[in-house]
């Protein structure tokens, strides 16, 4: 019996042991499960924290982005507003009027460097009372070395970042009475450079990278606008100077012209009176020579007759020259009225060809006239235009060797008729062409040693053409020939 009890006790104990073992096993499993749950919970907690942190950061970034966008928006408006401003003071007045406060800075300054005075001057001050800008200015000028270095380095200083060798954050805050700030150089190509300062007393405000970027953009914009204004000022000033110079030169020129006019009138008067004075004795000389030649004072021996004929010929040339001189001076002084009438250009040209026919034949020179129908009728003074043709065709004849050609051509453009007198003569050296129409000018060459002349013909022709509101010019090549062209009005 006791054995049975013992056995049943043992079985019970064993069963209990097995049961307990199973329980312990289960407990261990539960424990395992709890610890894995714990670590999952911790992980989740970690993740939740991360999500919260990310969310906060996202919010901050969003906030900054919003700030940046609104800042850029303000800058765009400002840029539009000042870009057309061409006066330095007005540029800063506009910036100060609203924009800087809108950007979130209640205190600001703009300083520019005056190179002559070697000091900074205030262009803008916002958020300070009347006496403070002077104080800030004197302290800025005391530390001008720092600011000049900052400007030349092109770096931005702020309460978050101050470059090497710049004033300490505490000192800047103290000078400008702010808690956070940005100082940014104004880069200008033209004239004085400077810097812009913005700051706030708000302890909450922390200067961000975005704000620094915005102020840098603003400073660049100011620099560009200042450049524009200064360039405009420069251009405007040089234009003013130019206008003054032009006015002065015009005045001098008109004085000189007056003087030239007076001298020219004196010259014309002189030539005119001398010519008149010469005419009378010349007429007498010619008269006496004619009487002597006619034998009215007795028979004239052959030798004397030859000399008398020379006197007669030279007198004719002199009369011719005196007449030309008189005409030039009379046309110059406006004493000759051109009697304009409708003329047949072809008729004038043929008349001249007729007049020169003997000499043309003697030198075997062909004379061609080509005047189209629409160029026939011109408005001109008959006798004066005949002189033009005689002079030009006469010269062509004089300066063209035997067997050459002379042509008179015309063409029309609108109401203007251009006449060209072309020859195949000796031509005129280039350096002489510009002086041809001056009085008494003759080309110095061997041909002119033989060919007689006064150098007055072309001067007279030019005066006549100009009195008809026309122009005259020459094109010539040595050994090839010359073309004298002039214009007249169509009838
Ligand atoms: P002149 O014929 O009396 O010398 P002009 O005033 O008519 O005076 O001409 C001035 C000069 O221009 C002439 O001396 C001559 O050297 C040059 N000249 C004019 N016409 C011609 C021409 N058709 N060919 C070459 N030279 C010319």
C-alpha cells in the first residue's frame, strides 16, 4: 500500500514536473514574443519619431520655400519698379519705400563709396531715427577697411556667417542695433560701389540661406540699376557737352562764314572794279592798234604790222579774261539774274558743234551728240548755258590730240537732267582734279605750256551751273580722257 502511494506520488510529481516544464516552455515562448513585440514597438516608436522629425523639417522647408517665393515675388516687383529709374536717389527711395520691410527686415542701410572723399555715404536708411544714420555712418567709416575688403571679396556677411577678417557678429549687431543681419556688397561696374545692410531685432528670426540669396539678388539688381543710371547720366552728359560743342562750333563757323562772305565780297568788288578799270585802257589799246593796222595814220611797215597784230590778239585775250573775271564776280555776288526759259538741249549742243566745226575738222576730231527725247527740254538761261557748253567742249577740243573723239550725252532721272561731256584727251592727274574749278587754276604740265588759257573757264562754268541749282564734277584718267558732268533742271 505504501508503495502504491509512493508510486502514485512519484507519478504525480513526474506529471507535475512535465506540466511545469511545459509551462516554463510556454512562458519562455511568451517572453520571447514579448521581447520581439517590445523591439517592434521600439522600432515603431523610432519610426514615428523619424516621421515627426521629417514632417517638421518638411514644414520648415515648405515655410522657407514660401518665404523664398514671396521674397522673389517682391524682388521681381522691385526689379520692375527700379529698372527704369535713372536717378540714384530715386532708386534708393523706391527700394526703401516698401520692399525691404516686406522682405521681413525692419532695419536697413545702403552705403556707397565716395572715392574722392575716401568715405562711405548713406543712400538709404530705414527703421532708424534722425540722429542714428550719422552715428552708424561714422562708425562704418571708422571700419571702412573691413567694408572695402568685403566689397572687393564679393562675399556676404551675416549673423550666421561672417567671413574671415570681417567685424564680429556682436560688433555689427551693436553698431546697427539688431539681433540678426545680412551685409551684402553692391557690385557696380560704373562708378562707386557699396553695400546693403538689412537686419532685424526680432530674436525669433534666424537668418536663412534663402534670405541671404534674396539679399544677394537684391544687391545685384541695385548694382545693375546703378550702372544703368550712371551710364545714362554719362551718355546724357556727353551728349550735352557735344551739343554745347556743336553750338560753339556752329557759332564759330557762321562767324567764319560771315568773314568769308565779307572777304569774298571785298574780293568780288575788287575784281569788278579792277576789271572795269582795265576795260577802258584795253579798249583804247585795241582801238589804236586797229587804227594803226588800218593804215589810217600812214603806211605800216611789215614788222610793225606783225607786232600790231600781236597787240590786237593779246588785247582780245585780255578783254576775254577781264570779261570772264567780271562775270565770275557778278555771278558770285548774285548780281546776275539767270533768265530761265525752256531750251532745246540738242539745239544748244549742235550750235556749239557748229561753232567749233573748223577746229574739230583741223584736228580730225569726231563730235557726237546723243541727247534722248526726254532730255531735250531744259530750264536754263540761254546765253549762260551756251557759255558752259562752249567752255567744256572748247576744253575737250584743246586737250584732245588729233583723231580723238568728243561726245555730248544726256540722261534723265526724275526732274534732273545730267549732261556728260566726254573726250579721249590727255586726261587730268588725280591730285589736280579737286582744284580744277578754282579760279586761275591750270594743270602744270607740258601741254599747258603750249595750250593757252587763263584758268578761269571752269570756275565760270561752275558758278553758272550752281546759279542754275545744278552740280558739276569731273572724272578723268591720264592718257584716256575726261568726262565733265553737270546737272540742270528739266523744263
Ligand atoms: P583754261 O582752259 O583757260 O586753262 P579752265 O578753267 O577751262 O582754264 O581749265 C583749267 C585747267 O583744267 C586747264 O588748264 C587744263 O589743265 C584742265 N582741263 C580742263 N578741261 C580739260 C580737259 N577736257 N582735258 C584735260 N584737261 C582739262
